C-alpha cells in the first residue's frame, strides 16, 4: 500500500515537488538570522494578536491576513525564534501547495523546475521567515491562477472551492494584489463566455467578496468608511506617481531615500546592475514558454501568467515603493512559463544547439544560486545589523528606567525609524504623534528623535539621553512621578 502511494506520488510529481519544498525550507532555516528582533512592519503585524505585547498602530494600507497567519505562535509565546521557524516551515508548505495547484496543467518536471526557480530566488528565501505578507501573496497568486486554469478546463466543485479559498487567502494578505491578479482572469472569462468559465468567475468573485468584505468592515470601523480608508492608503503608499523605472532600480538592489514629498520614496543607485541581465533572461524564458504554450492552449490562456505578473508590476509602479518584496507575486507567476521555456531548450534542441542550451541553463541557475545567494547574505547581514540597532535602543531605554506601562513616540522634528521597534522590544505601546500629556493615559512617555531638533513642548524640560552608537539618536524619558508631578500639573494648567 505504502509502495503504491509512494509510486503514485512520484509519478504525479508531488514527491519531487515536496523534495524541492523541503530543500527550500532547509536552506531558509540554515541561512537566515532567525533570532533577529522584529523590524517596524513586523512589530505591527506580530503585535495584533499577541497576548504578550501592546498593540502597535494599525495603518489603512495593511490587511489582517498576516496577523492571522502568525496567530498560532504569536498567541502562545514571545519567542522571535519560534515565530521565524514556524514561518520558514510554513513557507515550505506554501511553496509546495502553490505549484501543486498546477498539477494536470504541466508535466511534473516543469512544476518542479518552476518551484525550484522561485524558491531559489534570494528574495524568496530572505522573506520566508520574516513577518511580511508579500511572499504569502505570491503563493496565493500562483495557486489562484493554477486553480483558475483548471476550472476553465473542467468544472469540479472541489476545484472551484479551492479557487475561492486561494483568492480569499491572497486578498486577506493584500487585497489590492488580489484585485489586480483577478483582473486578467476576469477578462479571460468574459472573452471565453462558457459554462465552465462563468463558474470560475463566480469562484473569483466569491473569494474577493470574502477578502474585501473584511477590508470594508474594518474601513467602517476604524477609517470612516472605504473612501476614507482609500485616502489613507494613498498617503501611506506615496501617492500615485507612476515610476516603472523606479521599480527597475529596486529589482537591481537600489537604495531607497526620502525625497521632497513626505511619504514618497525614491531609489538611487544600481547596487547589482548585472542582476538586471539575469532578470531579463528570466523574462525572455517566460516569453518563450508563453509562445510555446499558445500553440496548444491559445494565446489568451497561455499569456495569463505574464499578464497577471505585468499587472502586479504596474500596480507597484504607481505608488512608488522602496522594497523588492512587492514584486514577489510577479516573479512567482512567471516562474511557470519560464520553466516551460527552460525545459524546452534542453529537451527539444539537438546537437550543438542542445549543448549551448544546456550550458545556458546551467549558467542561468548557477547565477541564481551563487550570485543571488551572495546578495542574500549581504541583505540578511543588513537586516541583522538593523535588528541589533533596535535591540540596543531597547536596552538603553531599559537602563534609563523605561518599563511598562509606557508609550514611545517620535518627536515633531526628524523622525526616528528605530522608535516603534524599540517600543515593541521594551513592552511599550507606540503612538505616532503624542502631542499632549493626557494622550499617554498615565503611561510613562519616551520621545525618541533623530538629530538635534526639539521634542514636544511637554518634554523640553526632560533630560535628553544620547543613544550612543545609534547615529545621533536622542531619547527624552519622562522622569519618575516624584520628579514630574509638578511639571505635569503645570503643563495641564497651561494647556
């Protein structure tokens, strides 16, 4: 019995696919700095369902999928290591399930290669143990597209239900990504106008209704309705400036920097310019795979992975982004046609052309694994250094007598990015703009500032503490009650 199951799993490609997923998981666990503390966004997501930390401020641009995904661990322990290991293991399962959704659409070897291509990306491995939703959006996007294509072939209740679940999962992670992903699929349904396609459309709509229903309910509860939430999302995302060139800089590892318009980021420099050649080769392979698939599937169906990836790319070229993680869904989607193209180059060519094709394939994968992992090591070291900065800030605050109940804020002057992670590590809540003492509700106040600007007026008389080794950061810590009771009374009286 076991032998038959093993043989069937191997024949269908599930066993080799599982082997790729396990290898991906092992590499992530071995190469990631799993003990590093949470950064800004991670602290926000991890705090939402945690029983051990105060809530960090929730923004209109965020979605509840990531807190729900981390809930099984975040509710039980404060261990960063436990949560990162949990996410790394879950990412292996996500890689397997995402590409297994394409079973019956592609030969097993193509799906195994596609999973290896996406799992081998340095960005995929970097973000697997981190508390960000983008990798999970990528898994959901690949699964949604595969199940959609299966639903177009033959309507099965099981496939339709899984399609709705995959779209809902993607939307709970990032609603705007799910909407962008479903747009080309909806156009395909309208163009085909068949019985199977109409049922697939119902499944797509059902998944989006679940995701956006939660989004709308939260909008009414906290942001004054969907319109108010969209305005907040626009401000948080950097407006609507269209900059696909900026996205190319991000792909090449460019650095982000603030520019004149608040909230908008720009990139400068090309840290890894040769990496753009590799991405270009990746795109050429995907185009080749699409051209090969159109002969048996038709242009509309064959072009769907590229179309969905292009919509995602354009989506994140409007609000100017400063991080490679936003492109993860696009890279995941083109992995399947790229694997089609790479497989064809090796299997269908002959003689010297086949030798050249094999050499090109080896070089392509070799650059991904060698050059890409050198970038991975550099990026992981950068994250670890940033984590050490946050931990040092929390340790210095503890020396200054900061302990719960407390609230950390940044001053009206230069903003300090370390302020929210330091609050999380110190067990304090965080507030963006703590202009008045009464907003603290009896909690000890800490103002962290970058540079030599003045803090809020109530903290001007407090002794500044230079956070040595943290690039000129200064903290203003509210003194113990017997030192500041008169000051509080005086400040309230003036107010």
